[in-house]
């Protein structure tokens, strides 16, 4: 019976039509609790003051991670949905699908003295994480790192650009895609 966050992730992971699917983790309370605890564990002693997450899975994981750490959550919105107030905006470089995303952060959400952890389900190209790091730093906050379920970011230069990236597992550890 799987007990670690890594094991539970692998148990709930599946490929659907050639696309990675981690949504089943959210339906299992034990798996979700284990994954969230494992995402924040490497950062518990980093004096995190805020967790940010990118719409949509990053909202769910980031909000839960913030509660786990006892800090607030800072949403990063995509596109043009309702998001009142002054915003910091960045256009990401192309992601794995060659799409560029407009990302928005409420400027009043962060400030000097904040130490920020980004939480998401997957990192592949790092395009969105790079945009978020830039927005966090524009607010005068310190980027502490990024914690993800699956780390697919390759190459030392890319990894070095983000300080600390922690993944519960790498893409190479996933079962093969059966499309």
C-alpha cells in the first residue's frame, strides 16, 4: 500500500489522450494531504511568508501549501478574468505547447520582507515560473524557490535561474505514455 507522497502520486497519475493527468490526487484526501506536506517540507525552515500559485492547479496546491505553512496565499491569474486593483503583469515566454501566457499578480499582495514560495503541479520549460519570479521581485519580495509535483525542467542553466526547485518526482519516473 503506497504511503509516501511520491508513491501516492504515482498511484494516482495517469495519461489521458497523451496528456498527463494529476487531477485524481485532488480527489483523494490522503494523497492530497501527503503531496501538500511533501511540497512544503523542503522549505519549512525558510521563513516563507507567502505561497503563490498559478491558475488553476497552482491555486489548489498553493492554497493548501499556504495553510500547511500557516501563511497567506497569493494567486497568479492567467488571462483577463476579474482581478481588481493595481497589478504586476508579465507575458511568459513560450511554454511546452508554444503558448505565451499573460500572468497577473495583485501588487498589494506582496512587499519588501516577504519570502515567497511558488507551488505548482508541473515545471517543464520554466517559462511561467520565470515570469512569476520576476513579478515577485518587482514587488520587492524575495523568491525562495519553487516546489512542484513533477520536475521536468532540464539543464543546469535553467535550474540555476530559479534558485531552488524541488519536485516530488521527475518526469522520467512517470509511467510511459500509452497514447
